[in-house]
């Protein structure tokens, strides 16, 4: 598995007058995001500010990342992908990996 950093920004249906949890399809998006976290696909994720989101994901390829995120109820309406970058993780403090220097490219 490889790590990727995903940058997303607001889409055409993002309503600037509403807080995040009042946007259309919020419950569906939360269920989807929680599922990605529970499966281990999303390692870290959250908003950078009101209009941008960053995700650290563990996936085989950029294509898998794009295909998976395309299933989000907010895909193309509330969140669009700006960039997906491969990330060579050298430090990982998650349980079972503590103290180890790891490389996703090894």
C-alpha cells in the first residue's frame, strides 16, 4: 500500500451561507467519510479552512484514490479534487508501527 495526500476544495453546490453540517447531503457525506476512516483508507482527514480539505489516504494508486472518492455523495457537487500526491512516509506512530522508520515505496 502507498500513502497519498489529497487536497480538495469546495464545489459548485457549496453554499457559503451555510455551515458545513448544514450543507445538502451532509449525513450521506458523513456516513461515507466515516466508512473510509473505519476501513483504514483515510488515515487522517479534515478541513484546512472553510473551503479546503486535506486527506491522508492509504491506497494502491492514485486511480484507486480517485475512484474511491468519486463515490462520495459530495463528489463534484460540494468537494472537488485539486491534487493527489504520492507521499513517502518515513515516520509512523500508529499502533504496531511505533518507533519504526517505514517507507511506502520500499
